[in-house]
C-alpha cells in the first residue's frame, strides 16, 4: 500500500489527476482505436487507454473482442502469532521444492505458497460486489504446505496461527505478465497479469509502458512479456480454467530445459497428429500447437525425463538428425503461421515492410526481415510471390499474432491490399535430406533438378490427387522442400509420402532435431537470436537487405547510418565448445580474453557435427571483426565453469551451403 501511495503522490506532483473509487463500466473505442472510458460518473476521453485493472482486466477487454489470457486463482498464506526473538531483518526464504515462502511480518512469520495444483477462482466472472475481499479458508488445501513448513521451521510446531488468508490473484498461462498495445484495438495498452510480482515489477513496467505510449514503440526488447505473444484461444474460459491449475505452481517448479506444460493440452492439432502419435511422437506444446518434439523407437515410451544434461531423447534426436543428413526426414511444420497478402498494391505494401526485395517473378521465395524505424528486427520470415498480386507470408508459430498485427497495421488505409490468415487451412510438411528430391520425384513425376527447380523456387506440383505448393527452402540446412497442402487433402498427401518413403529411408523427425540442425547451420530464431534491438548487420543478415530497391523500406535510414559508420561493436557469433559434454541453452556468459563480452542467445547439441554449439552476441568497445573473433580466446561459462570454445561468424556446418544448393561437384571438390 505504501508503494502505491508513493506512486500516486509522485504522479500528482507531475500534474496527474488520480480519481479513486470510480467504477469503470466500459472502454470506449472509435474507428478501431481506444479513445476513453465510461464510468459511473460519465465519460473520460484520452489519446490512449491503459488497462491495468488486475484480474478485472479480462472482463473489461472481452466486450472489445479481446480475450486477455488472465485468470484469478486462490492464493493462500498464514501469519503466525508473535515469535520471541524473531529477527526483524530476517531475509525472505523461498523453498521451491516445498512450494513455500517465508518472511518476517512485525515479529510474526508469514508463510505462503505456490502449490503445484492450484484453485482457479470466479470462472464465470468476478462477482459484482467483490473488492479485494478474503475468500473462504480451505485448511485442507493448505495443510500439505503447513506440514512441510513445520518440518522446515520447527518453531512453527509450537506457534499458533493468528491469521488464515485466502485471496485471489490473477495469473497468465505462461506466468509472464501482459504488457503493451493490444493487437485488436489500437491505442489500448495493457499492464496486468503480474502473477504476484506486481510490486517488484511496477517501477520498470511503468517506465517502459510510459515510453511505449509516448513513442508508440517498445523502448527495449519486451517480446517475452508483450501481450501480442498470446493467441486468442488462450483467453477462453475453459483454457484458463485448465491451465491456471498448473501455472500458479510453475512459479516455484524446477525450470527444466524443454519442460512441457501438462494442462490445457490438445488445443491445436495438425491433420497429421494421430498418425504421428502412432509413429511414436512425443508431443510438445508451442503456442497451443501439439508438435512432435522427438520420436520414440519401438519399445521406448514417448515421455520426458528432465535433466540439465543430455535428456532421455538425446539419442533418438541424434538418429533423426542423421536421417536428415543421410537420407530424408519428414517434419510436421503445420504450426508455422501463414498469411495471404493480395491486391493490386500488395507488392508495394510488402516491399515497403520487407528489407529484402520481394518484387520478384512469381514462383520465387524471398527470405527477409521486417524492421522498425531504428533498424531493429521486428520479424524474420519468408515471402513467396504466388502471382502478380498475391503473396504468401510464412513466419513462426510463436510470433503468429504479433506478426499478423504488424502486417495489418502497416497496410496504408488507401492501399488496395488485404491480409488473410490461412494458417488453419494450409498445413505444411517439410521433406528434408539428400533423398528428398528422389522421393518427391517419385511422388509427383516432375523434373526437380537444380536447373529446373533451383533453391528458392516455389510452384505447384501434384501428389496423388492433390495440388500441393512445393517451396525449395530449408530450416535444417539440407536439400529439401516445404509442402503446403490444402487441409482437406492433408492426410491423403501424408499417406502417399509415407507409403513411398520406405524406399528412400524416410524417417520422422521432430522439433528438437530441427532446432539442433538449425543451430549447426547458424539459422537465426526470432525472439532468441534476433529481436527488435538487433539489426540485420549485427545479426549477420546483411545479405537480405536490398539497399537500392525503389521506395526503400522501413528502417532503411537507421540501417544506412549504421553501415556508414562501418565498424560494428556488436555481432552475432557462432560457438563450438571444446568439451562436447557441456550443453548450452541460453544466457550463458561469453568470455573473451578473460572478460565477459556477451551471452548465449541459443544453444543445442549438433548431432551432425558431434559438438555442443551456441550462438550469441559479442559486444565490445572496439569493432568486432572476423579477425578479432578468430584470434580471440573464447570461453562460455556453463554452471560457473568456463569451457573453452572456438568461434567464427560463419556456421560450423556446411558454411558454403553446398548441401542446401545440392552442388554435388562442389561438395566433392570441397571434400
């Protein structure tokens, strides 16, 4: 309360008016933009509205077509009677294995918990007359916490409890709060879902949100808490009910690498789901999609055994990577988001948004980024020109809502251009590996040679009774095609591929194999290796920039200034650990010549190379050159131990992309 009053006092001193005890009935919207609120005392108009109503935020946003993924849950704690000799400066104690936290409270001890099976509250809506009241005690629910607490702090066994408290707090599906402008309504910003860390986060959250509203752009990379990371289905009542049971307890659960959610599963499934499960897929969840993460061979149960070392799927993932390298592997990439951009101005609109030139002949795939005015990377994706006025944009599942909103917001009002989300109707399979051409040729009977179907080509082919769009592109660094299939023909095409695949060594492969392969190839991942504070030049993606294309592109001026300065003080570097037993995940410190010079953005074990790999930015006061990277003594800190690493700007696997280009003569000469 004292902190809240201090914030309010500071706001008043700077000219703000604080109105208390006024109920807000409605957020006002005009022409797709928030313009004020309606209260019991009348309307208040504003250029921007911030929805920071805690657990009431969901109900206020819902009439606007916004399903904020926010659900209240019962949160329990007790306060003991006074304990003689209890130090007033007792540090806060957290015991995650026992779900509990302890802190001194005026000579008493407060014991609270984030239990593994929580109790969602007010699933049908918060009662009209509720206002930070206490909820009924549930001693039976809290007893397991108290039993562990007595064993941990024996004085509790002879100390009475003065206060039993149960009050609601709101939680999000991933335990990260919701910040920023909504995708559905412009000028409507949210700051809610702080999951019991509101006071801790308040100063920073308030600062960045104020700057966001002022400049209409995020001041720093906030992708992990930005509201647009969420999908609309995650705000449905049923989803929130099921996930909140788990999400509250995850605040104190062990944060294992690759840990999978156990609740609210099965929300989004590709047409291939049941077939893949039957083939041994261990499914993971990403943005609600059920995706094969790895495949268990016969006799092995497809379930995770978590560890910070090699997990139980390590060897199975290795087999999938070898199949990708030596034969052909089938990846279910249906979760990738897909937008159809159409209209006579579609090319002009996209060419302004994309830093690459997408004004290419029909049937070409262009890899590009979308930049902000500062030259930072807002999205990383491909654009395929299907026809003169028709394009297919393909991006990652995690940035689905965010990229769709960015695209739509950058279509001028007077442009003849539409954006249609076709993700559900266009599942996609990746057919990757040196035998992919032979298998696909068997299926479609067409000439798929380099001369007739070079890398970056996209055209329709026939597989069985289906017309399929085949795009020769890869995220694993091998010869391969992405196959975009009408949903009603998806299982038919899948069956044709599997039936013919046995002659070519076809294997199923999952997302862990894809991640391992993309790490070996140095392929970037938006949200990890690149983001709004990283430019294409710093990220080693300068080849995607079409400097001279007519009309320029968003962010060109800032990027041109960086290029004119010449020297880059920050660059994305590839690392290979000398100790293959040490594994990298992310955020491990990078040491250069005895001083910290950056951190790892992505890490994985590269099974085709037999090495532990990572990539991350090196930041120095001097230019980060290829010569400096080659000559420097690099170490990566893994669990407080520095591990020597080789470093280079180019990928460690097939740096000249000979396997992608399928240049057999070049491969032989290189060997």
